[in-house]
C-alpha cells in the first residue's frame, strides 16, 4: 500500500470532492439550459486528474481530452473561467468560443480540451519537442482514453516520443468504454500498458480508482521522465459513473456493472482509509463539511459565469485565421 501523509490525503480528498461537486453542478446547469452543446462529465474518474495534478509544477504542461474539466481545474484554471466557458461567455478560458470540450489556458500551460479522439497526442509530442529543443526542464502530461489507442496518431506519437526521447507522460484513462463500445469489443489485446512497452518506454497499469495508487504510479513515471531518458506510460484503470455524455441514453452498460463500480468510488475509498487510520472521526461529517466549503466556491464560479457578457456580434470574425480588417 502506497500510504501518503495525512495532510496530502486531506488535500487530495478536497480536490476530488471539488471536481465531483463541480461536475454535478454542471449536470444541473445543463438541465437548466445554462450549459448547452455537448457535456462529458468526469464523475468517478476524479482520482486521476487530482492525483496526477498534485505532482505537476506550474511549468509542466497538460493536454486533456473532451472530458477535461477535472484536468483543467487541477492545472489551475480558475473555476469561474471554466464555468464561464461552458456558459459561452467572454470571460471563459477560451473566450466563450470553445465550450465544455475546448477548455484552454496557455498561461497555465493547459492545452485542451480536444474534441477529436486522440487529437491531443501529437500536440503533446510537439510541446515536449519544443521544450527539449529549448533546453527547458519541463514535462508534458497527455491524458487520453483507451479508445485513442486505435487511432493512428497514438502509434505515431508514441514512436516519435520514444525515438526522440521526449519528456512526455502518456496518461491513459482506461474507463473500459470508448463512447458506447466496450474495450473487449474493439481490441484483441485489452492490456493497454503492454502497447507502450513495444515502443521501448517504461509502462505499467495502476488502479485509477485509488488516488494513493495514482500518486505512486505517477510519481514513479515522472521521476523517470524528468531524468531526460524519454517518455513513460501509465494506464489508469478507472470507470465513469455517468453516461458518456448528457446526450447518451446509456443502453450499452448493465446497471449492475455500474452499481458494482460505484462501490469503488475513489472519494469513499480515501475517506474510509482516513477513518481507519484515525485521521478523521466521521466520514460522513468530514465529507459534508468539505462539500459545503467547495459548494460555496462553485456558487461563486456560477455567479461569475452568469455575470459575464456574451461576445459582441461585431467581434465574431476575430480569432479565426487572422485579425479581420475593421
């Protein structure tokens, strides 16, 4: 067991609860039509974004998928800027033009939010190549789902990162379903971590529902990448508790399977461990206190988003290919 100290556990617990409550509020706001378009929630997978984010520096880069709210928040993108983006307002981190799937904040080195499956992989390779050529001691973490391993850019990116010994941590969030297709129906070999080994980089799977295991596996991988020896790969085995998106009727998963995985809720796992180790007295009371605290922060983010204006029609031609003449 990779035990962390009590202070670190408390920090990770709060982060996971914050991401969970943020996503649950997004679902409510979507039903109220405050958020429109596609919305992919991270409920159940919080241990990965929080565990990995805990180990990243401000100079490190992160590239996310379209299920990236947790990634953005853990990279330091302000909750108000994330919420305003999903509201389509100008104070959003992408100016209100990207929405849920296209969160972006170059100043905090968060490079998407990428709606194309596997689209962030070559971007991560490019960022890492730029850092290496410039002699900057940085790491780029690239999050992607197991569905991306069937894409050509997965293999191209892995090959170039290994060939050029680039500082990339490939973080595969294997939640078993690429949209509505089970991994066993799309891949002859379902051990994703083995794919990376063929490219000559260290690779291993870990329990993505246990934030302490996530931290341990990530720390090991980052320690290797930071030596300059090249990329590393971690397969975080996880599960999303909600449907693929808010549009998804979810007819491809058995309800009993979802219920079984809910018993492995990463928040509950850490809470129960902290109670067993005498770090908190009552799990329910501790959770309720943290939820009240983070809910107040999320309320502020929603108020910020609500107060943000929509983009002026006169500005709609800006930020396309070049500045439009006036």
